[in-house]
């Protein structure tokens, strides 16, 4: 991380508070899952039921949101089984992804506290503070004056 006080780059250590930053955002997984869900519904329901592509996308969105309006219903046994699997897998996955997105947003305060702790514990800033607190040598002072005399 970059220390704002001493303007130096410091090594950031992985801790419990910063471990979630190492994972990518669940929004990418949500978009990927939704795209795979839509494309698979186009192939499965389009081929099995003979629906148009827009009807397949409409049916999969209505099924995924659990609205179930009933204007498109699978008629073959194979399509009914696939639709049941789509419902269970779709609702569970969306719930998990949205839950992890919410948990990530709740961790912002913890991340801010961890960053402030890193800034407070910056080794370079601590070294500079120790150098400022050390007494300065004058021209008539020898470096040996800072050491106690031998006993």
C-alpha cells in the first residue's frame, strides 16, 4: 500500500480484514451466470419446445425471478424436468451471489479500519518519528557523548 504520511510504498500484509479484497467481485460471476443461463435456455427450450428466441429469454427471466405468469409452459416431459432444474439452480445461485455481494458491501467499514491501521503502523513513519525525537548533535558534541561511560 502507499502510505499517505511519508509518501512511500509499503508492503501490504494479508490479514483477515484484507483477505476479501483478494477475491474478485461477485458481480462478474452474476453477469457470467446470467449469460450462461440465458444461452442455455435458448438452446434447451428453443429446441425442445420450438419457441422463438425472444420467447425463450422471456420464459427464462420469468422463471428465474419466480414470477411464473403461465403464458409459456413447458409441455414435454424433458422440458418440464429441465425447467425444474433451472428453477432450483437459478434461484439458489442468484441468492448466493446476491448474498455475497451484500456481505462484501458490509465489509467496507472493516476494510477502512484495516487501511487506517496500516497507515498508523507504517514502519517508515515510525522510523522518521524516532529520528525526530532523537537529540541532534551540535558541532562541539562528539558521537561518544551519547553513550554512557564504561563502569
